[in-house]
C-alpha cells in the first residue's frame, strides 16, 4: 500500500528498504520501506559556501566524542557486522542517494574495520560537495580521529568522494581497496573553480573528470594511506584543498586514474585516465614506496611540498594537529615508481619537490611542468627521470591566465572556454612581455575579493631552482617564460656532487603545439588536453634568465645548443661543450662566474 509522508520542518528524511538507503521523493507516495526522520546535522566545516548552497549531511552512523548518536544516525541503513561507541566491524552500507554518507565523525575517535561500502548513485553534481564532505562515503570533522582498516569502498556518481577529512582531523586508512567511478554531470554545468559550483576538474588544468577519491580540507588536517589500492576514474585520486599546515602520507600504496569515455578523444592518452595522482595544496606530502599511474600528472603542486622516496626502514607519521604519532610501522622496502601518460609534476603555485632514494619517474612529456615561480626541485640519491620527449624541466607562462577568467557575483571564478595564441614565435609577433604595451586597466577583470581579515596577495614569486645530486639525468631544461603579457621566471640550475646531466639548458621562447608538433593557435575547453604542450627554441628575452652552476665534481655533457645568462664551473666540475660569452669564445675558468648572453653548444 502506498503512503505519503509528512516531513516536519527541520527534519531530513531517509528512505530505507531492506537495509538499503534509497532516494526519497517527497512528492511521490512511498511504496515500501521505512522513512527515517532525523534533525538536520549542524557540523562546523572549513569550506565557505553561500547560503543558497545547503549542506544536508545524513549518515548511517553519526559519531561524536560520546560515540554513536542514535537520534542523528540512520542505523536502519547499516547492516551486518557489529558496532558500538568505539568502532564498527564488518558492517555493510549500500546507499543510492547523492548526499548520504556511511559514517560521519564529528570529533572523537572511531575505528571502522572490514566494512563494505557501496554507493551506486546517479549523482550529477547538484546535491553533493566534496569540499564540505557532502556525499562522501566517510567523513571526519573537527579533530576527529578515524581509523579505517581492511575496508572496501566504491562510489559512483559525480563528486562522490570516498574519504573526506576536515578541520584538524586525523585519518588513517590501512589495507583498503577503494574506487571512485564518477558519473555524468548535470546539463548546463559551467566549468568553474568556485567551491559553490565546482564538482569537476577545471579545464585550465589540462584535464577532465569528476571523481576524486579523497579530499583534505581545513588547517592541520592529516591523512595516512598505508598499503592501499586507491582508484579514481578521472580528476584526482588523492586531493588536498583550501587549507594550511596539512599532512598527507602515502606508504606502500598504489594510486591509479582509471579513465573513461572522455579519454578516447585525447591524443596523448596511452593507458590511464585524465587526471592526477595527488594534488599538493597547503600540505606536506610524503610518498614512500608508492606506485602512481596517471594520465595527465603524477601530481599537481600549488603552495605545497612533496617528497617521493622509498619505504625502506621504520616509518612514522605525525599528526599535524598535535604532533602525536598517527601511524608507525616498518615499510616494505619499495621504491616509488611514478608514471604519467603526459607530464610528471605540474606546479601552478609555490612548491618544494624532492625525488630521492631511487624514485623512478617515467613520463611521455616533461618530467616537471612549471607554470609559475616559487618552485624549488631536488633530484638526488639515484632518482631517475625518464621523459620520452627528452624534457626534464619545462617552464611556461601560466595557461590559467592565458585562457582568462571572469570574476562575477553569480559564479566567482568562471573560466573562458577558448584558448588563443598569435601565430608564430613570440619574438616575431610582438608577444615578449617586456616589449608589449601595458594592458588597458579597463580590459582587466577585477581582482578576486579578499576575505575579511586576510591580507591581499603579494607579488608573485619568480624564482625557480633545480638541484641535482648523485643522479644521472638525460634530457633538456627549458625556461620558456615571459610572453603573452606574463612575467618571466628566473631559473637557477645547480649540479652538485655525483650529478651528470646530458642535455641542453636554455632560455627559450615557446608556442603551443598539437600532437603532430603543429602550432595550436586556438582550441576550446573540449580540447583541454592541449594545454601545457609546447615547442621550444633557444631565446633569451632579457627577463627569462638562466643561471647554471656546476659544483663538487658535477658533469654537464652539453647536447644541442642553449643560451643562458650566468655560468659558474667550480674546480673539479666539468662542462663538456663549447662556450661563448657575448659572442666571444671562452674556456670557463674554475670558480669564475660569467654573465651576459652565454651560448653553450656541444
């Protein structure tokens, strides 16, 4: 018999049939099942959302420092196993609504073992928010400590995050298998970086997708992922967003972007899906014995730091909140193996990046793609960079700014949908920044609003450094910045003890190219994959300086030709190539720093 249900004000309904959570339609009579009414959850969270973006959390188990709160939980949707105020073992949760979670911890400590959580939803992005944990399979808020062990988690639908952590929470995920499969976006979705709207990858990142496996938000939030297999269809496997002082440790785990239909039209697609292994934002990320398979980037850095190394020996992870031990154990002794069908690590904000302890980075394109300054890279202790196109480091101007955005009240950050570039090299078409007329202020969009109590951002950092030690590198290092109205970056390359570089180092000018090497003067957001792909030719525009220093027995075997602005070869180091300074041939003397227009040839 069909029945209608009256929903009192302030209550959230959940329909459960045979232990399975199902979407509830208040306009339609319910055939069978129990309609559970619960008070709207009030949870402090770090994401600033507009009042018209409601966050209606619902959960099978809602946990606080006092344990499970029955009057705020939908226990009818939790079957099998056992659970109490300290933890759950062997439970199953199957949820079909966009915005339902299996477990939400708001403070306190809870352990979830041997759970199976499946969420085969039809989420199109309208009723979820993985910046606020809405719709996440598991979420931790406000200094919660959550241990997730030996669980299987699978979500389907747009922005259906598997594990979410916010506001100084500590989360440890061990021996779990997780897969976020994504879904189909609602009609009319506008690509945006505004948290109130964004449920898919911004296209200006050069990728697509709407599935993120995990997300970290807030300040001093920590997550350790140990001995896990984590997959996301497209967008990102492990993400961090909008916070400071956070920690992500990934140990003896495999991260994979699995891919989908969108990848078939991508000419750079080989095996894996469009997206990244991890996002490095406001976070110190430590990778030990990690395998990453991604279609676009191993990682993206923006105001964060990352170290990639082996898992040899004892490993200890500390809480960002209180410095206590979050995880401690013996590593399996794996080296980190990183693979991308396109680029290695892309940076569009400050970052310190270290590859050490035998880490292997295999890419089709540049090992490091930098669209900004303020980035410092170390490759040491037997780390290997193997870019198939022969580019170790590529600096370019920021594609975000080249595409452009609109700042508006309705959708604060809305990207243009077309990329344009003048035909020909910048030195030939007037696109060297320092030689271009200043932009008309009336043509510039207004700056983004500065939140109350915060200082406006200072000028961008323009320095980039690349250090190599105890590493044998083959490939080129290019500084192709200072064009299209953007400021040039200044690059410093230092080869230290045990470093051998075989390749060119040069200031360059760049043009965007397609998969056939032809200049790409115009493409749309539907061809997102073309962003970042450039060709170089040596050119010093007066601002994209390159300083090279060889120290402590380092060797540079020059290949091809490059133009730099500073050269120092210390005693015991060796440059195998010819050098001219301002047109005059020289033999570099030990310890002397040469400046000017310096051409280095093999």
